[in-house]
């Protein structure tokens, strides 16, 4: 069991200290946002499971050579077992609780924003049924959910050309169609649980950027890249309200440059290697169970 604990610690350090800065500093995620999201999701899942399994291993180590043996001898549990088990249980409850609370708060904020938009906006059927707010600040965002909304401001209408508006709306529709909000939600909960960990902050920021790159690529399939790039430039860093996904943001200049000078997609070899890496990362917690059996 000590060997299992050592392997789990090594995997946890790799997932939390080595992988995040390496992926965040690489150029390939901009060339393959889907693979970048896959790897971040694998790392997030593995990090949580590795932590819980490490605590379980520490708790069961005094009771047997494997996890199964330890569970069979819980009647002989001592202080170490109860303390480690309690910490693991509290951490699990914390993760689940924060996820539920974050989900509830997001849904509540989204519902409030949708009611407000419906109350003060006008529907424009020429712009894919978008809701238009009488506001001078140029904003464009969407409210995902069972009753989604596309929202534009008067400032955006006056600033953007018709082609630019259509490209921005296609960007927001990509968010709605592919439910990018569900991709972001676990990382919001992880950030609320471990706000001080650099790896968690890095993961949240990178995932938020990657879903914007994905939406940009989807919109660019049917609209000129220059139209969307100009629209992003004009909208700028205006933030969307809570619970919404907006076209603007602090990475808008990076995204506009990428649209104007798109990077070459990854070839089959590197893409396959990244998929294999994501599978290995996601499966790394299984080493904690396999090592005692092999030893």
C-alpha cells in the first residue's frame, strides 16, 4: 500500500504541477481546441480522483496489503484510518456540495437574466430572433438552457455591420448548440473548492479560452473570418453577465489575431498522441488500485 501511495503522489504532482503549465504554455491547444479541452477535463477528473484515492489508501494502509483487504478489516481501524477517511469524506462532500451550489447559482442567475432580458428587450426576427437591449455599451452574449436567448445591445447594432452581426450571432449559437456552459461548470466548482491552487486557476482560464476558440471556429465555417475578427475588435473586453457566455472578453485580441492568421490544424500523429495522453491521465487513478495487487 505504501507503493500505491507513492505512485498516487507522483501522479498527483504530475497532474497538478507539471501538466497545467506545460499545456497552458503550449501552442498546440490553439490549433486543436477540442483536444485541449479533452486533456483539461481528463486532468481535472484525475486530480480529484487521485486526491480521494490517496486519502483512501492512507486510511486503509494499516489494515491490509490491498484496498479490498483494508475494507474487510475496518473493524480494526485506528486513528490514522478514521482521520484519513474523515478527511477524504469531507473533501468528497465539499466537491459535490460546491458543484451543486455552483450549478444552482448559475441557473438562478441565468433565469434572472433571462426574465430581465424578456422584460426590457425587443426581439429582432431579422437577427435570428435575438433580443436587443437598449444599451450603449456594445455587448453580445447568450443565455444557455432549455429556453436559450441570444442578446445584443443597441451599441453593438450601431457599431457592427450586418455581416459582423451575423458572424457574432453564429459564435453565440455555437455556444448554445454545443452546450459549452456545461464544459465550464465543473471547473467553476473546482475553482470554488480550491481557489488558491495555481493549477486550478490555470485550468479555469484555459478552458474558458478554449470554448471561445471553438465557438470562433464554428462561426468561421459559415462566415468570413475577417468579419468575426472585426466584430470582436469592436466589442472588445465587455464582459457578459453572470451565467452567460459572451463574445467579448479579456482574450478578444488573441482570438481576433488567430482568426486573421489561423494556425494549421494538427496532423493525425500528434492528435492521436494527445488523445492517448488524455486517456492515460484520466486512467492514472487506477494505478493506485493496480499497484498493490501487482506488488
